[in-house]
């Protein structure tokens, strides 16, 4: 590492930390501007972006619709975190933590706000009675893996991903530390998926929907540049089997497209207000119509 850093006695916010998201990082909570959120025609209003945390919820909503739960129809509004949309007053009213995904359910009186992806998934699983096994042992196992994900993914995203892909320089110490931890986590998943088809057991559940957008996309080499090669994800065979199985589900393919504002244009449905939007409002079609 370059120069040795000696922490001051009291930390102060006087410089940007550098790196890809430096301009949106700040040490205080609360809104920075007055911005009302838009509300569409469906009871469920989602405010999100297709990062792995956002994709968990759009996959779940598309899975619920695929299962015939018409009440899961939703409007998905794009929150561009790179531009600071998460600090608008309307968004902060829904999620005081200023992070996507955030959801409002207008079918209740008063409307219910839900933030934290796992809380949103549990809310939807309970509301529709779906994707949480009825068998108490499998249900508990699914919940354990859901909470495992919430504790583990920050080491993959905020730890490994940050230092491998986003930090202003490649620092060996944190990359080593978090690569070691993420490989251990992949081994944990690999062993579990060697003994059961899904994380909860025999049923596809919210545990799989939560874990897949992180460790499945990592296994497919779709997040953090070439991290799949760096971490040798191909060697985790059971994770790969499970990843490919889930990736082929039509609801997962649709869910990954919602609120996506990066990647191939035909895979970007920046806002979703109707099931037909997948056929007519992807970004390639919008841009073709404008030109
Ligand atoms: N534990 C939260 C994490 C959400 C989260 O970290 N969201 C990121 C995008 S993946 C975000 O909105 N970041 C914006 C910011 O930090 O300002 C959840 O699962 O909902």
C-alpha cells in the first residue's frame, strides 16, 4: 500500500473517499431535497433499481404474478442512486435508510411502507401465502438462509465488490480479506446445494430469490467485472447447477429487466407499469421509436 494512514483522534468529513460511489456517500441520514414520489394505478408501488438488492423484489413480484396472484400487479419506478434519488424527501419517507428497494402497499388503510429487501419479501410471502414452505422445518430452513443472505451479502457487495471493482485503487489487503470470505460463503452455499435442491429444501422459496441475485449472478460472471474468474466460481458445481436452474425461470428473466438502466438495451425495462411493458417498453424499443 502507498502511504501509511494514521487515523485522527476524531473522524471528520472533509474529503471524498474516492471510488465509483464517492459522490453519493455521506455520513448523515435524511433527505437532501423535496421530491414527491410518483404513484401509479396498482396497490403495490415499488421504488427501486436493478442492483442485486432490487432484483430480489422484482423477481418475487414476477414470480407471484406467474403463479396467478393478480393482486401482485405493481408499478416499478426507477430510483437512480448514482444521481441521489434515494435522498429525495418522498423516498426517505418510505425508506429512512435511503436505499433501494422500497415499497408502498396502498391496499391497506393507512398505506403500508416496507423497506429492507428481506422485509419486503417476507411481507409479500405472507400477504400472498406463497414462496415460504408450509412445512415448519423447511420454512425455518428457508428463513435461516434468507437471514444468512442479509448478513453475508454485505461482505460480497460492500466488501469484496467495493474493493475489487469500485475503490479508487486496487488495495491488496481488503481484496484478499474479502475474497477469502466470499469464497468461504460460496463453499457454504455449495455444500448446502449439494444436499438439497433449493436452499430451504425441496421448494423454491424467497431464500433462493434473495440469494440468487448476489451469488448466482456472481457465479455467472455478471457482477463485478471478471470476479467470477478471480474467485473461480466455476469450481462451485452445486452453486452453478442451482444458478442455471433459477436463471432459466421466465419470472427471473423478467424480474432482472425491471428498473434496469444499464446493460443491453433489450434487457432494460426502466419502469414497469403493466405486464405488456415487457413487449413494448424495453429501452431498445423506446429508443427506436424516438429516432
Ligand atoms: N440491506 C438493504 C441494502 C440495500 C442497499 O444497499 N441498496 C443499495 C443499492 S444495492 C443502495 O440503494 N445504495 C444507495 C446508497 O447507499 O446511497 C436491503 O437489502 O434492502
